[in-house]
């Protein structure tokens, strides 16, 4: 907590102490570390065009396919942005699209074989990251972190609806 000594002073020591434990900054640092660990491994496995940001889209595609609108909602992007990303992921060979038989105005998006193979490769890369985290804080503490993050994300998302 900042302690005001006078209205015009700013204490960088206090600022640094708060900044180092800022939840947003900690999430960003861990995401950056994870991306920098995993993305090059996937590139070495042949997914040279893959970016970790694609996961927010690809991971929301269901086995029976997902509409563009549902994918946009799950990824928290506009339908227009989702359409652009779907075009990119299709051209890079991770997904394929079929007309929606229930609504000819929309498409259903599916993972293709390359998209599914990516997730098999990703599982191994993610396990390497998890093993590293477990080595630092221990498996049980890491499970507690994941359980806590899972609970927070689910409850906060439910509040938004």
C-alpha cells in the first residue's frame, strides 16, 4: 500500500514493492516465459508458422466443430476479428471450414489433422514447462496454484454472464 508523505512525492521503493507482486504483471511474466519456452520447441517440430496466441482460438474448437460466432465469444474477440483469424488458421492448415447445415449463413470450424497433431506436440511441450514449474515450487504447490486459478477464472467468468 502506498503511504503518502506529501501530495507531490512519489516513493519508488514502495512502487517497486507493489509492482513486483502485481497479479497482472506476474501473469504476464509467466505467460511470456511459457510462450518463449514452448513456441521455439513447436517451431523445431515443424510448426514454424505457429504463434502461441493461436491457442486462444484453436483450443476452443470442439470435436463436432464450432461456429465462428461461438468461437469469437469463447475467445473474447469480435466476430469480424474471428473471421480474419479463421482465414489465417485455415490458410496455415490448422483448421477447415464447412457450411453449417442448420444455418447456411454460417460456417462450422473444425481442427484438421495438422491442428490435432499440433495439440499432441503441444502436450509434450506443456509437460516440459510443468515439470520445470514443479521442480521450482513442488508438484503439490503447483497443483494448488492451478486449482486456485481454475476456480478464480470460472467464478469470474460466471459473474460476467
